[in-house]
């Protein structure tokens, strides 16, 4: 019975790792990413991602950052702007960056040199982007700037979107 549980658990891990992404999205670990070819303000970018069942991307660690940087590097020649929107903001409290989708405080940062700088006093840069000319390091920008949305959504699992309770299966 223990060997059966191990096989089932391994199969579930394999299936969740190798879930599928919709056409136009790129698969990495448990997420799918799409770089939309439409420039938009930060709030417009959020809504564009939602149309595809996604949200502006979040970057919580080096591994994810390196993947996104590589993806943007490969697609960078086709970018209509030098900036890509991510889902971070300090709009609610200056200097306290959070992911807008989850309200979680951002603890991993990859700022470009001299960033965040909030721009001139009147510019109020509260939205997070990645700057192509800065090796896709982070930049705070005015939220009305036009940039390209980087959308992220969970992979489509073979058994649907509901999590599987392995205890019920192998328990």
C-alpha cells in the first residue's frame, strides 16, 4: 500500500508540474505567462490580463525573476515600449510595495540602479515595471505611463482548477 501511495503522489506532482497553458502563454513551474502586444496604463494592464483569466505578474524570488528576464529577453525585440508592467504598487502607502492581486508585502526586490526614486515630487511613481534598457530590472513608474502587460495565471491542471486532496485518493 505504501508503494501505491508513493506512485499516486508522484503522478499528482508530475501532472501539476506539467499542466498546460492556453495558446500564447509560456509555461514555467506552476504558472503561465503572456506578454500582451498592447500598451496600456497600469490599471488598464490589470484589466487586460483579467480578460485572459490572469493578473499582472508577481516576482517573489530569483528563480522566477531569472525566468521572466529570460522570457522578456527573447521577446524583447517585439516590445512596442521599453517598459513591462508587473503587479506591484505602493499606491496605498508610499514606499511600502505590495502585490495588488494579493495585498502581500513585496519582500523580494530587483531594483534598477537609483530606483525606486518616485520621480519628481509631482510625478508620484506608484506602479512597478521592468525596464528593458536596465536588463529588465525593476523601476517605479507613474501609473499612467504606457507599457506592455506581463500577465500570469496558474497552469490548467489535467483534472480541472480544483486542488486535489491526496488524502482522499490515497488515504
